[in-house]
C-alpha cells in the first residue's frame, strides 16, 4: 500500500472552522504539491479528504474525484485514521489522504515507528509512506516527504 498523508494548504482565519477556505497562497501551495504528486502517482489512486472545506480544496488540486472521510476531520484520532484508510495494507492501492495537524503528523509517526509522536507537517506538506509484507512482518518505507516551499 502507498499512503500519502497531505496536510491542507494555508487557509483563512475565521469561524466556523470547517468552512475556512484556502488563501491565494494556499491555492498556489496546493497546486505546487499536486503537480509534484501527479507526476509520481500511479494511474489508479484514490483521494480522501477531511470534511473541512480547506482540506477538500487542497485535495481537488489533483483534479480527480475526492471523497470525504470523517476519520480525517479536525481533531481525529491518528490510529483510527490509519485504520479507516486500511493501513498497513498488503494490497497495491495508493491512497492520498488530506487532513490536519496534529493528527496527520501523529499518524505518520505511528505508521513509521509504531507509536504516536508530535511530528510536524508544514501547511501544504506531505509524507509518502509505503507498506509491504516481508518475511512475515509489515515493513514501512518513507518514500518521500516535502513541503510546497521545497518543491
């Protein structure tokens, strides 16, 4: 399984929180990361996003259908998020999941090290993980990590 944990890009301040929109800078961040990802993603991948508007807007920068997943909402539990996405899967699917901090960073740490830790992902940044079964064990690889300013 390939799992890309992508933090939403920069959003406006305001309330209600779930209705906050991307700023102009946030839209540019999302496009930059989407362009980088699109060149590397397989043809068959799925995109799921938090129900929050800023996450859905970020995800739509990939130009494909986006479904929403409550396990990616603001304040979600990292372990529940990984379970909802099917991590670690032994199959060949690729999932791009767009959500929020600190949940995404903690989920990345949990997937990599087996425990929650405060791993920060920059606004618009991502962590790309790969899992496979090897010698009877789940093996995790960090394939890539980046932020809009580095791409």
